[in-house]
C-alpha cells in the first residue's frame, strides 16, 4: 500500500469532476420537488441523457451539440412522466419507477452501436496565467465548462427560488397546490415546466458521465448516480448550496475509494466500491429525523375539482 | 374540451379491464418500435406471444414459462403487500441476491456431504437472507424515519458488490481452475432444486410461488393484518383512528417481501442458474415491480401477470435468436407496459367527459 501516491491537489480536482453529474441531477430534482412533485425517474433520465449526448457528440464531433441534445433528451423523457402524473393523475412513485425502468431499456437500445467508441474530447478551460498556478490552477481554473455550469446553475436556482417572483410561485405550488390554484396560478403548467427542467438537468448530468467523466458508453453506466442524487436532495433539505456541499462529499467518497483501490489498500475492491452507497444510507439516516423542510405537497396528486 | 371527473367509487369494470387494454396498447406501440428497428411487427409480436405457447418448439418453451414466471410471481406477491399499504420496497433485486448467497453458502458449506436436510436448510437460509436484507430499510424507517425507497435501492448496489466479492472470493469453486463462480449446485444432489416432475419445469420454487399466491389471497381477504394493509393504503387517516400500528406494518411488509425475494433467489441459484456467478441475477427484482402493478396488486392478477411477463422474456429470447431483435427492445417493451398501465388507470378512478367550454 502506498498512500503517498495520492496527490491531494489532483484528488480535489477529480472530486469536483466526480461530483458534477450528481450535482446537476440533484439541482434539477430539487426544483421539481420544490414544485411539489417527486420524480423517481432521475436515473432513467440521466442514462437517456448519457446516450443522447454521447451519440450526437460522436455523430457531429461536437461535445456542445452532445450536451444540448442530452438536455433535450432528458426533458423529452420527462414528458412521459408529465403525461402520467399531471394529466393521467397516476401515482408519482410508480410513474417514476416506470420512467427509470423504461429509460434503462431505451438507452440500451439506442446505445447498441456506440459501445467501445470514443467521444470527442471536451476542451478544458485554459486561462494563460491562472490555469498554470501551482495548487489553485488545477482546482479552480482548468476544468471543462460544464463543471462551471453546474456551479452557476446552483447559484441561479438559489437566487431564483429565494429572490424572484417565479421562485415564490414555484414554492407556493409545492407547499399548497390547492391554495396556489385558488390564487389563480396554473399549478399543472408550473409543475410541467419544473419537471422538464429537472429532466434537462438530469440529462446533462448523464452526458457529463458519458462524455467527460468516463468517457465511453456502456449499458447502465450511471450505476445508481440518479438515485444518489435523489438522496442528496433530502440531504440538502431542499437547499441548493447544501446540495453542492453534498455532491462534493459524495464525489469525494467516490474519488477516494477509487484512489484507495489504485493505491492497493488491503480492503477488497468490492467493499470499497460499496462505500458511496453505504455512505448515502448513513447520511439519510442521520438527516431523516428532520422532515420539516420538505415541501408540504410533495408527492400529492393535484386535481382541480377537489 | 375534455374534462376529467373523479368517480365516487373506483370502477370495477375498468379496474379489471385496464391491464388488458394496457397489454394491447403495448403490443401496438411495441409493434411500431419493432417496425422502426426494421423488423416485421406482426411477425415479432407473434414470435413473442404465440410461438412459446403454440409454436413448433412449444414443448421446450412451456416449462420455461413456469421457471421464469415463478420468481417473478414470488417476488411480486411480496412487493404487492407493501405497495398496497404505501410501503415501497424497490430493492427486491438485492434481497434476491442476498437470499441466494445465504442459501447457496449453506449448501456449499456442507459439500460434499449428502443428506436430506441440506436443501430445507438452504431454503430457510434463503428466506432468512432476504428477510434480513429487507429488514434494514424497515428498521431504519421505523427507528429513524428514513425513506425506504432510497435505502432499499442503495442496498441493491451493495448486494451486487457483495455478490461479486463472493463469486470471485469465498464461494469460488476450488476445483474451478481459477474461473470465477461457485461449484455447480446442479451437480450436488442434496442441494439441487431439481424438477419435481422431469421435463415439466415444476420445481420447489414454482410450488412456493403458488403457495404464496394462496397465502396472500387469504391474508388480504380473510385476515385482520391483510385488512389493515388494505386500510392503510386506501384510507390512511381511517387506519390511524382504527389503531393500525404503522411500525408493525412496515416491519411485516418489508420483511415478508424480503423473505419471498430471498426464496426466489435461492430457488434460482440452486436450480435453473446452478452457480453463484457475478451476474446470475437477471433483474427479476425490478421486473417484478411491473408484474405487481400489472396484476393490480391482487394475488390472482399477479399470478397471471407473472406468466405474461415470463412469456415476454421467453418470446423475447426467441425473437432475439430468430429475428435478431435486440435484447434491449424487450426491456423497452416491458417498460412501456408499465407506462400504459399507469396511464389507463386514470379510467378506473376518473370519468372522462366531453364537455363544452364553460365559465368557471
């Protein structure tokens, strides 16, 4: 075992990369849940985004096109959830599961011809002096643009929810949809938009895995990241900045266990690979005592005649 | 203008008709999907739904129906109890794996001893393993209020890693010349879950599945606990006033569904699969969720839905080899089924009215 082979600067830099897909998906889901909808289909939307982004990036040679189409793909898939829960008034838990099961199969079908290919590389930020600084450079100034987009999105969602009228209406719909409806807000329309935003974010997160983090396409490659993102929303008590913190924590655990594997620690690989999931459970246990911050209408079906 | 009106009572007719309509709609949508993939849609549908039952080689495929249907039914029966009460165990795949590992572990520990009591012990071990794995989310939910959906699902990934470690480490066949995977239980008489009647596909797991259907039917219709489960799902407030103990219900539902999933895993690993390998589990735990909903969470419905889903597995394999239909297409097909089912369920609880636009 050689722990000195782990470079702390590279560790932090790769931690941020590992955290980004979780962060993107979690921020999207946070908005969805703030609007009072529980979408358990994050995993399905992520994996669909992963293959949509991968396929179009390979076909066009442009990672940008890949990311945009991943967001569109995720949002389109979330429309199925919209139809089920907002118009057919189906149970949200069951519909979310359906979305995940369907997304996993659908992505495998789309991705058959893309196994083993290499996607075009996403250019990294390269600012002449800043990116070459010893410690700060690799950590802050030489990542890919999507990583910064994730952080910017966190800030934007925080600001919109806290300071704007749109955010206030969204929260009102999530807290009490009957009251919001009585005030004349279009509950269903607002929720549809929130769900599509969540789908687009999950799609982006998925494409980040297939285009930057791995970068490759394999079936079921999201391996539960979507579910971890769902847990992260609970962890964050529906607060954007805490979601960022949580994502970095999980990213840290993932990167740390990979580094320990590489360093040849005496713990078998399988037990190290379990650790992100086990830590998710532990965190859920610690934080689930306080449910007060959950949106009050979360998971409830809205029907205007009631 | 289409208006959706809540029915005072769920429609009995639509409750029974929804699954049939959903299956038909899935066939149409699936046919379109197959056409897009460049296959003849009618031929593909016929290959999936007709050939396994009445085709040239149906004598081979019919027993497969029992072999593939039994684990689905066994798991789905357990899940349906919880789903009815709003307790969401979606980690059956993990309970299935752990049940199989505990059961197979007991069998392998006795190797090469031949004795009548080994297989019964393995069955108990399988049920216990699944039960214990299901009790983790149950206890955490009762004690700390942790979300059982996320915990049970996370435990699937933990179980998969644990399976990998067992198949490559502790349970690896010492005579296997370094290949991963355990000894083949099919070649170990006392541990083999053999067919009860040769060539029929009928093994102990199938028998257990039928027993589970009967047990669940009696529980839900004739027993106080079953009544409490139904009451909690249909009228949670009334259930609280009636003195239903939610903690007991959670422990019972998650424990039972875990034990049944564990049993399904044990019967699979000791029978049709034979070996503990990294990927002996093929996702029955997740497909069983579809089976539970398709069967309307009703034991008899689940029995029928389980066989239907087994049919899509078998027919899917035939279509794969004969028509070159990709395996993932069948997965999409099964996912679509759940979509249509949930969508058409609207008709059970609501009435669709065509109405002129009116001023509110």
